[in-house]
C-alpha cells in the first residue's frame, strides 16, 4: 500500500524564474537603478513553502561567505512564492518585484536594506514613478531615483 503524502509535508522545490528576471530587468532599466548588477542576482520561484503571508523574499550572500567563495561582488537571490505571487494582478507583481529590489543597497556589497526604509509607502511611490516613466513622462528624472 502506498502511504498518503500530505501536501504540506513535501519539500520545497525551486525553479529558475526567467519571467521574474525579465520583469526585474525592465524595472531596473526604467528606474535607472544601475547599482543593481543583474548578472549577480538570481531569480527563483518556489513551490511548497509553508511560510504564512510571505509573497517573496530577497536573500543576500553576506560578506564572510563572499570572501570564503572568492567573490568580489555581492550576490542576491529574489525568490517568489508561487502560491501567493502567481495569482496576483500584474500591477501587484510589479510592486512585489520593486519591493524586493529595494532591499538591495547601492553598495551592492551583500548588505540588505530593512523594512524601516522598504515599506508600502516607499514602494507605492517608486511604483508610481515607474508607471510615469513607462508612459513617457520625464524620462530624465529616472537618474538616481531612490
């Protein structure tokens, strides 16, 4: 007899997320966030997370690990939790990606900007600016935003 496996006991599975990488690339380019080196940021989608309410996470490779691995640049990973992220409207998905990108500091050294700076009002302000730029309003304003 095959035992029943409950869904919440299965291990988390991770998959590359080229759609998230593409959206992040468009956001970074549009906002002029040149400090975010996309070749040093990975994007994954996870299935089976037991987290409560988390839509996405930004993971940073700390300085000690970077040195141990012989890296001279920071490395970040943005994970979207499929069961929450994938069903959001596109506008909300963009806000989530903006939120996660805002955690990456300008130094790109492996540090992390916390939620006292990355909060809903700040994300909404950046999102509105992104929408304005996308519609062609004041393209020169994008330099140095946030």
